[in-house]
């Protein structure tokens, strides 16, 4: 019987180890099957969109560069030939599908072998429950730190669909969180340590978490309130000068305009070129 270290949901180690199910963890590791499963997985990740231009795809070369004989040079039929600079590529890659199939029982055997390999190395940890009321990256990071997995590639396997645990580990580059049935042999071999929720091995799904008590809610609110002022102070200091600048500029511009207006002499109205004649003058002229 293979055993694994057992931890509480807070990360405290239990006195007794967890006995892994004997029907699945029998200690056998089939390396050829593991190699086949990894090769199939990597093949299926390839897009197969690579392509080079053969001579049929290169533009130009509609006629012979020079005549066949009499020039002293080698005969050439087209400048699209591979020996020409800018010509086509010989036997280059073309778009293709790298999809490879693997029998279902071989895939299951590879997954079983990968889990047995991690269990034999002592890199499989069983935790009672992943208790996440909301997505908290710090909570998951602290839990992995209490297991001694800081800075190591870790695969966290949940008993069922746990969106809060998944969102908590999404921002950690060395942590992958997924449901226990979804893990493939490649995922298990990729990581350095596997953390499995106890319900995934026993088949007993954990009960939903109880709602937050008033004391827990008040404590969480108080912690969030203490974080906010420290983050808001630099922003307020940075914004104050920006708001005052337009007002100072407007006042300075107003003063300059008033000063210019005071210094500038008043303009005199130009006298009319021809003064209008009086009606008496017109009569006397007649």
C-alpha cells in the first residue's frame, strides 16, 4: 500500500499519512506507455500551419534568362529554380495535420503510471479540502507555501468543479489548477508536485461551504478598509497639482491681458476725408 502525506485544509500536516486507493495506486510505472502518451499530447498541440514557397509560388521567371547555347554559361530555364537567389524552396514544409490518436485504455494506463510515479517519489500530497469562499490568490499561495512547494511547479487537482480555486491559481505562473478527472499524463509529468483533494480519491464530494459569519465578514471588511488608504494616498497627492495647474494658468493669463490693455494707448477715430457741405452753402452757390 502506498501512502501520501496528509494535510488539513489550512495546510497543517496530519500525524497519520493518507492511504492511497490500492486498486489505482499499485506502484507500476509503464514508461513506454508514458512516452507514447506524451508524444501524442505534444503532436496534438501543433497547429501545422508552417509553409514555404516552392517554385510554383514564386513570382517572376516567365521566360528563359538567356538562350540555351552560345553564352558560355550554364543552361537555365527559369529564375524561380531553387539554385537562384529568391527562387523556390525544395521539399519545404507544407500545411498538414499532426493529429494523432491513442487508444482509450492506453491513455488511462499512462495517466495511472504518471500518478504512481509521483506517489513513489513522495511528490503527491493529499489535502482534506480546498476551502475557497471567493477567489484569493494569496490564500492558495500561502497554502502551497505551508506544504513546502514555494517556487515549484505544482498541479492542484480538485474533487469537482471549483471555480474559486481555479481563479485563485490562475495568476500564479508555476501553478495549474484543474479537476481530478481532467488531468492527463502530460499534466502530471509537467509538475514537480501534485496536490490532490481528498474527495477526488475517496469519491465523497465535499459539502458546500457555510456562509460567512458576521464576525468573519466584519474582519474581512476591516482588512480591506485598512488596505485602501495606503493605496489611495499617492493617487491623491499626484492628482492635486494637476487640478491646480489650469486655475493658475487662467489667473496668469487674465492678469497679462489686463496689463496689456492698460498699457496700450487709446486709438483715435480718424477724421472723415470730405466734410459734408451745409445746405446754405449749396443755395449760395446757385
